[in-house]
C-alpha cells in the first residue's frame, strides 16, 4: 500500500476546508506538514487531486471520485481503532441539525447516546436547512437532521416524523381569539420570520405560493426563541413548529391563529451522503432517533420534559 491514513486524512480536510492552512488547524498539524502530506500523496501516484482557484483549493474530477472513498476508509479505520481499544467501535460522530430539531430534540438524543456509549464523541452543528445539506454534501457531517425535503441526488433522505408549523401571536394582539381569519388579513400583519434558507421559511412561503400578496416582513431572525420573544412583546406575528410552541401555549404567553387556507405540514428527515459508510455510531444514533419518536404521529406528540 503506497498511501497512509494520515495522507488521506489531510486530503479530506483540505477538500472540506478548501485551504491548507485551515485544514492544518483542524488536524492540529503545521501548515508545512499538511502541505507536504498532500503533495506526497499526489507525487506517489503522479496525479493531481485539487485545483487552485485564487486562494481556494477545489476538488477536480479525480478528487471528487476519491473523496467519498477516502472518508469511508477513514471511518472504517476509526471504527477498528475504537473496537481494538474496547470501546465497541462507536467512535466520533458529526451531527448537523436544523434549529427546531437541534434546540428541542437533538441535545436530548445526544445526551442519551453518550450515556449509552460513554467513550463516544459527538459534535452537534445547529444551522439552517441549506447549511446542513451543504455539510452533508461536503462530507463535513456524518448525518443531518433537517426540516423538509432534500432533492440533492448525492444525498439519501429518509423520513423521520411529521411536523407542523403554526402561525401565532401574543394574547394581547388584535387577532388573538379570532375563530376565523382570511389569509389576506394575515399577510397584511407585521411578520417576524426566519431567514432565507431555513426549512421553516421555505415551508411557509411554499404554502402561500399561490397568493399574489406577499408577507409583510418586519423582522428576520435566525433563532426560533428570538422569534417567540419578539412576538410575545407584541412586535408582530410569527410561524414556527408546534413543537417549539407547546410550552408557550401551555403557559398562555402565546396563542395560535387559525390558518385553514395554509398547508403547514412537513417532514423531519434524516439525510446522509449517498457514498457515506454508516458506522456503528451513525446506525445507533438513527436507532435512538426512531426510538424517541416511536408512537408519535407528529413532532408535538413526542414525550419531552416540559420547559418551565
């Protein structure tokens, strides 16, 4: 064998970061050692794996072919190492979750996972749907938990549990308590909305796509809790997952608004790269996810500890 696992590790890191210096930092190596390892790999096989475009390094056709195979081999190697150390081969896990899932489900799942596998190492990235899909596509994430669908042909999608958005307001808002509302009335209100690229924003805009009127957006926020606080203060109305609202509804600090003209149902979805080797850790994490939602017809039926 004319290559080493360290060379493949360097290649993967450079491909993901598109930079030798950033790859070196992620691997705790010097920049010169990182550059040497990559250069030696290419020299040994008389090939080029990356093209330099300005200050960035981009995979060429051969590099694209090699990347998923290198990631899979490194995953298997880490699994073997963990197994030999007596840690059941669970190893490290890079999970990406969208905000609703990350804030309300993923942290509980990771806690359960690490209690069952004390030697495991899990890192959670909480981003919007677009960023999670990009992370899975670039092999930076082993597994993504997203809201809605992913149509990327390089990514495997599996449905998890149904979720539903809800339009809501402060109990002091003029629309609070109304039994019926026309969609045009809602569209004229001031909206506190998620940012472009979020699954919540995409679902809401898709549901209203046939209307000529557009949302009157007052404020755009990246965090569900920020939207809830802004709506509670009377700034406007919002729309987030019922999962994120059930404690606020229980306390009476927020109230739901009727939206019979909008289909706000969506799916929580598992995603991973089509060429991803599913390690024991990934398979066990998926099992815990399905175990958490067993018996729940939708996300707000999941048994979770109440938030005071």
